[in-house]
C-alpha cells in the first residue's frame, strides 16, 4: 500500500494499530482473577503478587505510567 499525499493511508494504519492495542488491553483487563490458578495470560502487580482486572488494572496502569513520566510523583 502506498501512502497518499494527504496521509490517509498512514492515518488508517495508525488507527488500525490503535484499535488492535485497545482490543488487546480490553482482553487483558477483562481476564478473570483466577487465571493465575488456571494458567494463561493475565495482568499482575508486584511485590504484592496480585492479579489485576477491571478498574483495578486501569488504576495500576495509570499510576505506573504517571510514575514513569514523573519520577518524583510518588514522594
């Protein structure tokens, strides 16, 4: 696929990539917390060693992203 001068092809590819990432995140955040006992892919937090899903997963991801952007945010 060649990019058109107006950038629509590149925009479409970027939108597709964003949609795919969103679908991956939704799948992860909706995992059952019992997944750790059944095996498989899940989101976890250390050193607490807890499995996260739903709003708890969102909050942990948001907090980690903020901490990486603002290293002194936790002090």
